[in-house]
């Protein structure tokens, strides 16, 4: 599995990630959602460089301009609910892509420390021979990503798979590298060193879904 950590280079992406983390900015849920979206747009641009392209002749008012257009069909998949704003950023750039949604959530046991991941819902087109971009803003343990991947594989075999996350842990990257196939490229805007006892990323940013859409019962 190829791993691309975009925090290794200086760009405006670092500022948007910093604002997601900043407790002095997080209280503005609209700005939090917008930063998720903007990071999605930047990641979409970076991933677009890896696609196959074909030349098309574009008629202008004064002549013909050969222009390279993406030659592959893209399916954008996201894990609900925190991924919605992030997904929208990708969709702003891959505006003609098909879309897929997976509901994966942590079901905690009575001690509220251990949990297992549940998949309850999937809506997806066929993904055979397409480019699948699977997005989730937080990649903590990798278990939700693995289950979502297997759920989507019931819809076909894509030619290429990209996993796009904002903050990943080293543990999750190692887990995905072990569990997912070699034709996966994992993109991260930042990589954090560890998890706490509740499997939240440290330093992370907290619960992305709650910060974007309000606390859940």
C-alpha cells in the first residue's frame, strides 16, 4: 500500500488542519464544516493527478484547444456521519462522480472503553473497473475503514482505490497496510502518534462528527 502524508510539505492545507484542531476555532461549527470541505477539495486535487487522462478538442469562440480530461469513472464513498462535509469537498471537484455511502459506527460496551464497529447501511453504485475514493476524516484504529472497504467490495472490484483521511494514526496506517490490498493508496493530511484508552487520536481534534453536526445522544 502506498502512503502519502501531505503534511510533509508546506501548503495552505496545514492551516485548515490547524483550525480543525484549534479549540478556539472549533466552537464555530460552520467554519469547522467549511474546513472539512476545503481539505476535501485540496485532497481531490492531489488525487486527480494520479488519474488517467485523454485529450479532447474543445471548441472556443476563436479556435480549437486540445485539453486533457480525466478518462476514468470515479466513485466517491464516505463513511457517515463525520465524512459528509469532507465528501462534499471532493464532490465539488469530482462533480460528475458517482457516490456511495456507508454507515459505520462504534458500539461501545458497558465499560465505555472497548467497542466493536457496526456497519448498518450501504448505498453504492457498481464500482467495477472504476476508481474508488473512500473518505473518512479520522482514521483512528483502521477497523471502520476495513469493514467499509469490505462492504463496498460487494459492489464490484475497482481498478484503483484511494483512501483519503485528514488525521490518521501510525497504528491505523499499519493496520490498513496489513489488511488492505496492494492497489490502495492512502492519503493523509496529518499523521498523529497515538490513541488514548478510548481509541481517540492524540493530539487529534476530538469528535469530528459532534463538532460538525452537534453532539449525539
